[in-house]
C-alpha cells in the first residue's frame, strides 16, 4: 500500500501609523493549560474545524508565537483579527462612525478570543524608530505604511538570526498588494496540506527503476515528482516506511528511483529583500485573461509610493491633475494608463470587500510564517478591482466627493449613485454560518439594504449556534451559544450598521417552505446570496432563482480552498448547469466483511451507532404508537395475525435491561458478537483472503484495554447510576459467552442451503418463542408505559460529554485491530464519521470579499465580460479568476431558441383540457409537443397505453392541484427537425389554472 505525500473599509483613514503586538497565548484562569507549553492542549470544541486544516503541531506553534502588526486601517484590522485570534476575522466593522484608534481596536480584538494575549504599542513607527524591539517577535506585519519604512523594517527582519518573517500589505482604492520575506532558509513541512491518498498496489518489480503497478488496473492519480510512502509490502520489505519520488508511466503504473532518504520537508529560499525585489518582482498571476496586470499594478503602486514621498499625501479624489502627475511617474515602465488614473482617483478610498479578500490571503501567509505549514507566497501578490470602477469613470467628480459620513471611503471608489443603489438593494441570503456572517459584515460596510431607502436584507438559517462556530463565525460570542444563528447575526450586524433593514427567519429554504418563499416573495428581490454547506440546498435555491429570473451569488470553502460563482439572468449558466461526480459510496459487503482501510471501519462504527441507538429504538417507539397495548399484541399473535416488526420489538422488549448490571451483561455479550472466528490457514481460505481483503483475527476481552473499556461502556449506558470498577469487573467475569462455530466449517458444509432456498419467514417454533417472551414480559411487568418507550440518540459529534464519538472511535479502532488496519486518531475519526468539512477563517474572509465585489457589478448592471468567478487555494497558494460560463441556447428551428432562463406561459381555465394545452403550446410557440411531464409524473406520452384518452381530461383532473396552487411548471418535449433524432425538452412551461379578471396572472 502506498500513500501520496504532499505532505475593511476605513471610516476615516489613519494618517499616522499605529501598531499593536500579539503575545503568546495566555489561557484564562478558568481554562488553564493542562499540558506543557510545547504540547499545549487544544480546545477541540472551539478549534476542531481549524485543526483539520492546520494540524495540532501548527496550532501549538501558533499558540507560542508573538506577532507585531502595524497599521489599523481597514486592511490592518482584517489581518489583525484573522491572525491574532487564531484566524478569528476581525475588522473595523465593530466600530461606529468616529475615527478608529488603536485604543478602540484593542478591547474588540481581545474579546474575540480569551486564549490570546493582546498588547498595545502606542508609539509611532517611522524611519527614526529603533527597531531592536522587533527581535522578540516571530513575525512582523506592516499595513499601509510608506514604502521607505517597509524596506527598512524588512531589511532589519531579514538580517536577524533566525530571520523574522516579514509581510507587507497595502490597500489603496482599487489596488492591493502583499509582499512576503521569510528568510533565506524557510522550512515547509507540508506544501499542499492535501490528505494523503491510499492506493493498493499489485506488484513492485526489481530493477532500476522499479515499476509499481496498481491493483485491478485502478488509477493512482499521481504526478511525476510526487512522493509515495510504502506500507505493508510483502517480499520487498525494505520498501516499508521509505519515501520515494515517482515518475508516472501510465495511469496505472509508475517508476520509483533510489530516493528513500529524500527529506520530507522542503526548504524555500527568500533570497531577495523588498529592496531588491522592487526591480524584478516575482509575482503571482491571479487572472490569466490579463497576465500583464500584476506587473502593471506593481508599477502603478510604486508610482503612488513616490507620489506620497514627494507630496506627503495621497492623490486627491477625482483630481485630474494628480492623476496626470501619477501617470508621469510611470513613464519609465509600460503601464495601463487607465489603471493608473483609476488608482489615483480612488487611492483615498477603500473597497471593503477587496480589503477582506486580500486580508484573508495575507492572514494565511502569517500562519505559514509562524508554522511552516503550506507553501508561502513568493513573493508578491497584486489584485485590482478595475472592473468594478471602469464603467463609473464618466461620472462627474462630485459623485466621488466626501460627504462626511461612513461611506466616504466607498464613495471615493464607486460614487454616490452606486452607493444609493446599494442602499436600495433587497437581498435574500440563505445561511448565516461562516460565509453568511462575513457577507453580513460586507453588507454592513457597503450599506446594503438601508431602511431609509426601502432596502432590506432578509436572512434565514434554522441552526443554533454551537461553540465550534465561534472560531470562524465572528458575529457570535460565547454567550450566544444555543441561540438562533440568524437572529443573533442580525442583532450584531445592526450594531455594526444600525441603518440596515434586517429580517431574520429560522426556516430552511426547501419545497416545504415554498408557501413562505413563494414567487411573490422572490419578485420583491434584487438578488439572492447563498451561504450554504451542502449541494442539495444550493441546487434548490438555484432552481428557484432561475425560475424567478434573479441573480444568484454562490460560494463555498473547504479548508484553504474556496470558490465563487456568479449567476446572472440571461448572461451566465446556473449552478445546476454543471454537476460534480456523485460521492463514491462504500459497498455494504466491504463494510460488513472486508474492510481494507480505516475509512471502512469508521463507517462501520457509525452505522453500528445508527442501528443500535437510533434505528432500533425508533422502530420500537413506532410499533407501540401503532398498537395500543402488549396484551392486544399478544392476542393478535396467538391468533397468528401478521404484525410488521413484532419479532424485533419483542426481542428488544425481552432483552431490555432494567438495572445497570444487566446493561453490563448486554455489553459483554455484544463485544463477543461481532463476527465468527475465521481460520485463514486452510488453502481454500488462504486464497480467499487475498489483498485487499484482510482476514480478521479475534480480540480477547481485557478490561485493561482502553478501547474495549470505551466500547462496552457505551453499550451499557442508559442513564443508570455508575457502579464501582470492582463491581463491573465481577459482573463481566461472570458473563457466560456462547461459543461460535468457525466460519470455515460453515463455508465448506456441502449441506448448507443456498440463500434463495432458505425460508425467509419465521418458523412456528420461532413464533412460539416470541409469544413466550411476550407472555413472560407481561407477567414480569415489563410492559409498563415507561417500558414501552425508548429514547433514540441523535448522533452529535461536537458534544464530548455524550460519549457518541467515544463509541465510534473505540468501535472503529477495535475493528481496525481485528483486520490489521492502522487505526486513526480521534480527531480524524471525528472528521470522517461526522462528515466535517474542514474550515478556516482566512478562506471564509477571502471568499466573502470576492463575492461582495461581484455584488457591486450585479447592482450596476455590468456586462458579461466584467463578471469573474474564482477558485483559490491559499495553501499553495494559487488564485484563479475566470470569466463566467456564458449561457447556452438551444436551437429549435429558424426563429425559435431558448436557454435555462426562458419560461413559456400558458393560461388556462377550469375546463381547459390536455388537448387544449397541447394546442395552445403549438399555436403560441410553433412546436409540436410529443410529451408532457409534471415533475416525475408523465401526463402525456402517446406510446403509453391509455394516454390518448387523457387528451379529453381537464388539466385540473390530471394534475389535482391543491386549493391554493395557482400554477405548475411542466416539461414539454417536442419533435426534432431531423427524423430519427430523439425528442428534445423545451424550457419550463408555466401553466396557470385560471387567469385574473384583468387578464394578468394571479
């Protein structure tokens, strides 16, 4: 077996740089660390999602680090919150309209995370400051500082031994930049952060190079240069535990060279300081449709630095003379004149979403600097938002002039008219989790949906706040746990911007709530935003948005990865236009008998939990809700009536414990009942248990074994009082365990019946036994109302006190031991069993900022070429901006075509027949209908028997709508132009059952 190893918006700009420092983690008195400093215990209930991204080693390194951050502008506060609070997003959104001061920032930062110690350094950092104080920090971050100061601080950090990691960040109007210098020898422990992939191999040849072939012609998914780690190799045992670099030969095979001593860590050299990099910058290109943009932004921003040095100010907003001066400073290098003029006009302003997006990326670089986790940025990142402001350049200068309110920074970039359009916006956002909270922050800074402008932001989320949410959902605080997400997020957002009109709901958006989120509701919206964590919900919201011709902004994250998709009516495809491959399910036979990897045993344990503690108790409860009493059931059984589920219910009733001692006995019997013992030494079974099948081996019961102790305890636990360890041990030792027949004898018994010959119903003897058990239960008074009810347990992965994860982890590890599979730790087991999506706040901030930038374009009615989808992976790092996919149109004939955004309409009446409907479609749209379908119900298919008779039936009778239903959407197929081709489905046809008196739709 081998494994792939890859192992904000300023309300008023601060002219004088302020700074604050971040000391190492100090645990509050109520939560002292329980381990040594180099192995500090991590609060899993708070950090579980982030641990899956960074790992415990990186988390502990962060906890012991000290960071210095200078600059409390919009970008500085974004980075500060993301970095110092273990990626808790914090921005100037927590402040009101007065001037932001470090003294105001400090308490708001500190309250985000009690584990983090925050100090304020109120001195001025300038070119005369003695920099020796920086030696106590592992990382220094400068934001929106003069270039001369950045170069001086960077030179100092680079010269230290060991080097101090340096990051410089700037955000001016439509342009942002990030610069990284982590020293000449920066070790990276895990360049990509990807989960190692396990592959079963068939053989390894002897030779130079050796050729490795995958089992059953399965693809390995490797690339030349990847490294693999061998395990469980028989014969060539020298390979086990060694790492090798691969050279791909085919999708099913690869060659390995003699690189077993190749180090797993990589050393990356930041050889040049900022001073040297200014002349020949090494840049990351985010938008390949304009590959020249990073160097052009580099030139433009260097000119802006020169302008500040010469004039001690930024260019004035809308000043044409300043723009020409800035353009003249770029004469020695090729540059986009339009970009320079836009930068000059907007330099005093800030686009809050742009600051959030680059703040997320820069904060991830800070974490890399502290931990060595993931590949760092080398060395510049530039991004512009010229597509946002380009259509606004023709507006008069007064549009961008300050008005003394909180939107002056935004107004300098997009103008007063756009600000008013944002204020009037009516938005529906589905989901108030991590992305939802970040989106609300952006809405507050942009002034989206102000009450005085008849705007509104409607949000909905049925979930309650958990402690694990606090790590990345920054509108919530510890005292909000178990409160609704939506109403709590709305309350906090109003503290950020009290002028927003917010309507918070607690509903899911699904077919069951179409009465609430009806077409009438959607008709009052301008656009829809999804902040969801599952594909099914996204597809449904997308279908409703397309049906109602509303723009949809979708996004998602997984660990350090993120994506955005912009869906605009009549311009782009929708979310449902493409489908990801379905998630591969583990075959039942593999789970039951042939586990080969740890994922199989974890899923088996998770299924065992559902079967034992959810499914069976639910069946038990449902049975007794249907049948009035045990005595009545007994009478019907004695009369040989068939009662569904009765035998399983009686079995549960007769074995249900009433004392803790009985729970212990039940658990002991359960332990010895997983599967019969197997003798794999025979020639027949020796061939049967070929890789990847693993023969099981028995596990002896031992109370000193922690895995066994955890597993049997949960089987016992039904709320009874604990017994002493001595009593439990005595009970366990007295339990009589039935003997099992070896599987080998059963498999080779020639008289054994085949499955299809076996009697599937219970025998008379088994029926009599069930009746006897029920009679005994009644006689023993085991049929009281309390005894006829059980409490099914809903699996809850994040509550460590309920024992659910303890059971799954122990059961999985025990089964893994039986099948010689390397067990997973509790953290990995929790992620797989709970289907947890790894999450980190840096990616969330970046994705929400990128979406909010596109929102401005949607509001402005921009053209197709302006919109950008994005995929990024902050670990590598890579950021890819692409044009949206254009909408596809289906051609029917010369003058008839349609897209997903089209909808045909037919108005009917009470006596409107199916034949009338088909004639109406033919006359109105010029096609010959060949099939009519409502959902999954076929209303009319000519080749189906009896369907021709339906033509005379009314649409009411065929569809049977509810009283309040005014219309249905039907799928109508039509004949193709060419004979022999398949029928083609047209766009949705909305059929109204009745027309209003004025001739319009109801």
